[in-house]
C-alpha cells in the first residue's frame, strides 16, 4: 500500500460551488483519494510520503483535452502561416519522415513540459501511437492516446488496425492509459471510415477523438460534399451515438451547438491555436449558456507553441470578453473549470479525475502564490487565471506519485529526453 499525505495547502476541489479550503489536507492510498478536507489534528501516521504544501494552492491536475503531443518536435518550425498552407507545405511533408523513436522522445518532451505546468492528463492524437503509449507509460502520466485516421494515408492505419491497437493498448497498459479512436476530421475521412469508427467505438466502448469545424473552409467543403453541416453529417453517420471529444468547434451555428449540448459531446476548446492560425473565435459563451461540455486543449506545440493549460485558460477568459464586448463572459471560475473538471468531462473521465474528491484518482498539482505577481491574494480563481503562470507550479502528481517537484523529475531523465528530442527534431527538419 502506498500512502501519500499533502497538508498545509489551500485547496480548490473544483467540485460544484465549492469554496477554497485553507489549511487543507489530502490523503491518497494506492493512487486513490481517501480524504480531502480541513487538516485533521490526528491524521494518522505511517504515511510513505508527506508533503508540506507551505500554503500553496492544491488543485486537481490540469487536463489537456486536445493535443498532438509529439509535435513538440516541430515547435517554432513553421509559424505565422495560414492553416492549410502550414499543414500541406510544412507539417505533413515533415511528419512523413517521422519514425517511432521520434514520436517517443517528442511525446516525452511534451510530458516534461506539461508536468511542469501542472498538467496530469492529456488527450493525444498522433502517428505511431504505440510509441506515444510507451512514452506515457514511462512518463507516469495519464493519457488518452489514439492514432490518426486519414483517408489518404496507407492502409496500415485503417479503422480495423486502429481498433486492434486500442484493444491491445487497453489490455496491456496500466489503467491510466485510456485508448481512443482518432478519425482526423469529417473533411479528411471518408464516410465509410467514420461509420466504421462509430460502430467500433460502440462495440468496444471506446471514445472518439475528432477535429470538428476548425476553419470556415472545411465547413464549406463538408457542405459541398454532403449537403450537410458537419454536425448533422456526423449525426447521420452515427458518430454522435458514441462518446465523442470534438476539438476546436470554432464554426458552429445555433442548431449545431444545441445538438452537441444535447448529445453530451465534449468540446475541446483550443483558443491559442485558434488565434495563432486565425481560425476564428469559438462560440464558447453560447456553448456554456446552452449547457455544452467544454474543456480546454492546447492543440499541438507547433500551433500554440506551449502546452500550458493555465495560460490557455487565461487566453480563453480574455479573448471571449474582447470578442463579445462583454467582460462578464467566461469568468475566472469558468475558465478554471474548463482546465480541470470541464476538460475531464470533455474526454469522458469525469468519474476518475478533474476534481479532488474521495474515490477519484490522486492527480493533483500545487501552485505557489508566494511570488510578487501573485500578491496580494483577494480571489483565488481570479489569481490563478489572470495573474499566475505555469512557472508557479511547484509540484505535480499522478495516481499519488510525485512526477515533478521544484524543477526536478524524480522518475525521468529530463536532460536525456531533451537531447534525444532535439536529435529527432534536427533530423526531421534538416532536409
Ligand atoms: Zn488538433
């Protein structure tokens, strides 16, 4: 039995309406939360590990609802370009040179960055998902891996092999690895592929990770090809019968937002990527008002270029105010929810993670409020969203295991990972 106790913390459980608890304590046994609440006089003894939080904020681990993690290798490689040109002229030709080891080291590089930013779980869609799974297992982090199903790549990545991969991963990996099926998008997959994915997802109980309505162009393309809006098209193909995480959802009409809300589709909002690629403003205030499930994602590090969920939450809180001309939309609490419990709901893991509750997994992070930019402290949510930064994270744990603490990674050789990822990046981009 492995027991861990964190005390002397200011805890935000992110449960509905819960206020911060000062002088709080969390105890986990074998990776499961056994106690959260005010610090007890006699917490018991014999803990394997005790952490004095020194008054730092104890939050559920942040959840990245959409990324392509090994794209860290292409961070800063092609910036300030339109999406289609960026994809077809720079990203896809370079990715064609990827080998498994690149994905392994690129994924681990992303894991280092996310742990340092308080992120404990990510929803990943990328090539060579087997290498991604290996990296997630070695990295100790929680992950939802899927390959990329595209109509124009070779048949090795077709739906049945993706399903086979997901089945095998589920059987042979620790519980914190939750495989998904990853059809790239309605415009880049054939209707047959999408139907097959929907059937396989239902048959085997997998969730689906897909891009949806990221740009005006692709929406027009789907409309021209099918006579339908993308959401109606996915509904007709049966995709929305499964649990679905849809990334971006920038260009939706009222009816589409209503359908996604009714069907409980998880929306992975990626504001930085949408701003950087000038894709547009997702209608997040309308989605939240309609009761849709919205979580935050960073997208890949080549369209962000960070994997910083607190920064993403800040971006979300700010851009929608500016766009709507209304400072009341996407308030600090909502932004923080989208980075924690909202994102957990969006990827279908709300029973396991996303808030600090007895019975959930002990995925958490400690954020220091001691530095000048976080003082004075009037409102915790406001501070975390508008003032704090990723560098304020002092500790990150997954399943009750500390994976990052004050610049150090107890279970990972950060220097080696950075060196190997750089070797891969240089080889890929040399030509
Ligand atoms: Zn993406």
